[in-house]
């Protein structure tokens, strides 16, 4: 069964979620601007092995074939005739990414303003990612958010990774919260589709992916970053409508 077949897309706006119980975050491109590091690692390593006749992959190729996808899917796209080679290549690429990320990993603008808003209201929170566990742990730690998240859900721990809804459904289950009182923050088509299919409103970030592509996944709102006035207008309205569940703390 595909995500589309079991999609229960939320027609709710963010203020309609009152009382809010939880906020779920993707990691790459949603907590931090990590896609340029991934693109750099893929570009260097693919060129090294003569992929695409040695022509470096461009931003368009990266967004279309790699961004937001689980590594097993990327392996099948890049190495359709030799999946084991693809899996090994991606393991080496992730090691290169972690070296780059350990040196420089900028948070999305306004991230800590939003995390403080969440903490002040005693909301539950989860990181939900298709990234390998070592990557997720490194990024969350580098951003100083290790103690912020109640749980980290990995796509590899679910029957299906994003764009299927499984990781987000698992987060709801673990946190013991309702999809009717939770929203998702995501930056990729794959991730937005997963959140929408799980029945929650999704705040889409235009960190690196084109706005017109993100809109095909039907986010509730699109924002540039966490300082975007559109986000804060919605959160202010939510506060006025009854804000947050006192049981979330």
C-alpha cells in the first residue's frame, strides 16, 4: 500500500490544531542547512568514480534525485545495476558528510526562537528523519538539541521510510499525541508528502528546494525560515485559540 493510498491529508491550518500537543521536525534542511554539504560530498565522490561521464552533478540533479530521499532509494537511482555497490558508496559518502558537518553546520535562521517557543509551552517534540543514525545524532548534537527532542525516529527503523507516512505515524504513537493537535516542519517534497499522508499540517521550508516543487506536495504553508512572519502570525493565532495542551508537558 502506498502513502497516497492511505493518505488522510489534513485540511487544518496551524491555528486549527489548538490545543497544540507536539511539533515534529525533519533534520536535514529543516533544523540545519546541510544540503550544500551533502551536495558537495556527492559531487566530489561521484565525479571521482566517473559517474555521468565525469561531469559533476548540478543542483537540479541533486534536488530531483537525492534531496530528502532514503539512502536505499538513492542507491537504486544512482547504481540501478549494482545496488550493493550503491550502498557501499553511500556509506563512504555519509562518512565524508560527517567530516564536513563536524566543521560547519549552520542552523536554519530562527530555529532557536521556535525551539524556545515550543519549550515555553511544554510541547512534546520529535526529530523524524531519513538520515542514517550517525548523521542524525551528529547534527542534533552539533545544534545543541540533544536534550530538546523527546525521541528521534529513523526511517530505517520503520517498515517504510519517507515519503511514506510510517515515520511520522510512529512519532505520534511514541509521543502519545494526536495528529489533530500536531504539526510537522519539513523542507523536501519527500518529507512533506510523508507528513501530509500521516494526516498532519506541514510547514514547508524553502531552504534549498524550489517553491514550485514543494507546492506539489501540498504543505499547509511555505516559509523561508523560522523568522518568517507567516509562521509567527499562525502561531500567534493558535495561542489566541487556546494555545497548547497542558498535558503535553
